[in-house]
C-alpha cells in the first residue's frame, strides 16, 4: 500500500517525474560514494592543484554501492508511490 495513492505512473508525465526522482536519488548517492573512495592529493607548487586518483577498487566499490543505492531507491519509490508496476498499473 503506497503512502501517496494518487501519484502513480498512469500517464507519460507522471512516469517521467517518478523515474526522474528515482534516477536523481541514485545519481546523488553514486557521486557521493565515488568522491569518498577516490584519493585526493595536492601539488606543492604555487598553484596548489588538487589531483584526484581513481583506482580499480574505487570503481568496483562505486559500482557495488550504486547497485545497492538503486535497489534502495526503487524500494522506497515503491513504498511511497507504488512505483514500478510497469504494465500492471491500472
């Protein structure tokens, strides 16, 4: 039973809005995880450039956490809006 009953993906506009909410949640979480697992170093020169180093471990963990974030986001969307029924929506 969704918390918000009247906002289901019964037309194109509502489906786009609901999918955009889910995608935004996943993107924000994945960008945050990626920046957390990357390593940052500063140059000792005058301009103090900050360099980001990405390793295979960082990429692997980002993919794993992005997958988990998408599962959580779509579960929350299902509980709140009843999102994800596809062709099952009345």
